[in-house]
């Protein structure tokens, strides 16, 4: 699978990478190469199925238009 990512240089000089299509999937690295390697691992973990579905809250999902 291919994902588009956004790479930004942080104030501390580290590169921050996020995946817009996967909310909360963010990583960083000292170099762009390291940051991209880290985000690949983060995506794999993000997509890994949960073993314990009891973690999921019993809340509801809704959409809000502003």
C-alpha cells in the first residue's frame, strides 16, 4: 500500500512526518531518511489488527459539518 505523507522540519531540527489519511499516525527522525523509515514502521503498527477488541470504547461515531 502507498500512503502520502507530510514531512516538516521541526523547531528542534528533527523531521516530523504525518500521514493525513491515518489520524494520529505521526513519527519523527533526525534525518529525512530516518523519519521516513520511522513512519513506515508507525504505519505498519497503525494498521496491525487489535488482539483485544475490548479496548474499543462503546461510544458512537458521528460527522459534523461546520
